[in-house]
């Protein structure tokens, strides 16, 4: 009898545990991204994505922007003859996203400052990227190459970790609201990306949500890209003809104004 | 407010800044007859334009700048078309050889090292030689104006080139030369330009002054004329094969550089040959020192994207 009660108790507690998990992922996580389409027109100079939502009140939020995986061929610089800094061969880095912006809450960021393994445990930071990526040739020092790769991407504003942008709002019952303004650079990849929300508790991800964001060229940039990529030679000839005409026009204008002196 | 999105570069830029860059490089182009590719491309890369797009779009803007410059110099009677065509034929042949050379070097894995070292040595040699020579010329002009008329003794070099076959007279340059000279030197410059990935103006100008012995003002106009054709070829090839010509970027640059080139031509007319040479020599030396420092100091990032110079 006692054994049965004990078994029933265990089943009940386990059921409750899963229910709580289900509540976390299904109800207490809301996620809005605006706009869901980034339009690139002639005056495009980067864009701001307004991301907001709610997470369980006892959790911390991380918002991550992550692009499609790409394989990159890069030049590696090193010292030739112990004196001159030169490109000393090519490196391939495979399976890395074209953009990755991470916006953790301040509390999470502080935690990661004190514990170096925080991001590794969560599996969503730059360190986890290093573990998944392939660096060729295999003889290279992967960790050193990856550090330089992050620096290269950061110099283009495509890889970043920003601790101060995510803020919390009201706590209402079991949930609290958050918001973050994500600054996309003007060189945002054209094939779109995912906006992801993670709710973290005790160093573990307990719920997550994803939204696909599209990026599209419109107007003049779309027309120029279409001509350049679909009719390259014609595009080249047009570019040359206009350049020559512009040169002649400037020459003629200056001849006339020069004559007046 | 002044930003504009460049679809091929995939980047937005400040119009005023790009226009200013174009004007500055166009000014130098008008004064010295160099295409400015060796200055413009690194500057564009500095402002975040991908290296391949920077180099190809720069060729496109040089088409505009050198058209405007050639036009201005033509009106002043400073273009030797006969010499220009011969150098161009040699240059195209040399460029083709140079592209093959670089392909072989890349296969052996030593290309980048050789390109950079060639760059520094060429710039250093040309810069120092022009600087010292024109400094000497300036001193001489100040000291002895009367002695100028004294007939010079013919040098061994002059005797040697006088012995070559197919001598013809070049009206504009007022020199008699073998047809082989511009052809062979055109090939030489073409090879170097292809290896270094530039238009070759800064090598062509000293070659015309010192090896072809052309007068400085004709050198500038003729060099611009030759660069115009080289860059037309490069722009169409790059647009066809690599899709790296950013037309919008080139257009802003060329409006700036066409205007700059006009002012440059006027300034060039006011300076004498030695003054022109000494300024160009200083510029070449500055670029050489910058490249040398780039070789000696540790870069902030040890990886870079494939493409560019």
C-alpha cells in the first residue's frame, strides 16, 4: 500500500514538473518582432528591429539574431621571414552564420562575466559556434583562428554581444515583459535571418521561440542588382558609357566656364 | 541624412564623404596623369567597401575621370595619340602575360608576398629617383638659367635607343624613337600593373619621362588617354565575370573625380615639370612608407576576406 502511494506520488510530481515546463514554453513566452520584413531601398542605412514580449518572471531573457550558415574562404596573415606581416595562405571556416547579434539581459551578462562557461553551457554564444564550426586545414589552431574570425566579423558589425539593450518592464503574475531594440547594420545579409528568444533559469534554457525575418531589396537597389547579376556584360557597358558621358559633360561645362575668365 | 545604399557593395555610405574622396583623387589624377587607383582602392576599403567591389568600382570611376582629364589635356594639345596607342597595344599584351604570371604565382602560394614586396620596391625606387632627379633639376634651374642652351653630350642610353630599327617621329612629344620602345615598355608596364592589380599610371609616368624621354606635360595627357582604355577593359571584364562593379558608388566617385581632374589640369599647367615631378615623387614615397608600415606592424585582425590587392 505504502509502495503504491509512493509510486503515485512520484508520478504526480513528475507530471507536475512536465506541466510546469509546458506552461513555460506554451503560455508564459510571448514574442513580437517589428518589422518582420526589412526593406532595403536607396536610402537604407541599417534598420532597428523592435522586439518585445514576456517570459516567466523567474527567468532571464536572451534575444539572438542569427543568419544562415555559410562557408568562408579567408586569407590568414602571419610573419614571413620573421619580419614582414603577409597573407600566408588560405583558411576555410565552414558552418558559421553570416550574422549573429546577441542581446542578453544585464543579469545574465554579469553572470557570464563571472563564470566563463555560461555561454558554453547555454550553447547559443560564440563559443558554441566555435565547437560546431569546421576550420580547415585541420592543422590550424582552431581556437586562435576563431578568435580572429570573431574580430573580423565584429569589425563589420555582423557579430556582436550587447548587454545594455535588453530591458525589463512590468511583472504581472507569473510573467514579466521585456523589450530590446536591435540595430541591424546596413550590410545585413540579404537572405534573411531568425530572431530568437530564450528564457533562461539557473543557467539552463527552459523555453524558446523563433521568428523568421525576411530581407528584401526594393526600388533602385533591386533594379541595379538584377541588371548586375543577370546581365553582367550589359551592365558593364552601360557603366562605362555613362562614365565616359559624365567625363565629357564635365569637360564641356568646364570649357565654357573656363572661357568666361 | 546624406547616406545612400550601394546595392553591389551591400553597404550604405555617406555621399559627401565619397564625393570628397573622388574629388581629392581626381585632383591628383588631373595634376599628375595617374589614375589614382593605388590611392582610391585602399581608401574605399578603409570605409568598409569590400575589397573586390572597391577595386572594380574604382576602375569604373577612373573611366570617367580619365575621359574628363584626357579631354582637358587634348584641348591643351598634350595628348600624343600615336605614342598612346603603341603603349596601349603593349599594355594589353603585357596585362595578359601578367595575369598568367599571377595565376602561376598563386598556385605556388607565394603571390601575395611577391606582390607586396614588388610594390614597395617599385614605389621606393621610382619615388626616390624622381624626387632626387627633380630636386636636382629645380636647383639647376635656379642657379644657371643661361647655361641651359649648351648642347648636351649624348648619353649611352640615347645612343642605344637610336640604334634600334623602325624609328618614327612623334610630333606631339617632338621625339624620334623606335616603334619597339613604346611597345616593349607598354608590355613591361602591363605585366607590372596586372601583378599589382592597378591601372599602372604611377609606373607609366616615370617610364614615359625617363625611358621614352617625353616632355612632362605630354606625358600626363598621354598617360590619362592610355589609362582610359585600360579601365574600360577592366570595368567590363569585372562586371561580366565577378559582378563587382558598383555603379552607384562609381557614379558618385566619378562626379567628384571629374570635377577634381578639371581643377588638377589647371594646377598642372601652372606648375613646371620639376615641381610636378617632386610632388608626385613625394606622394609615391608616402604610399610606399604606408605599405612598408603595413608590412612591419602587426595587423589588428589576422584574417581578411579573399579579394582586393
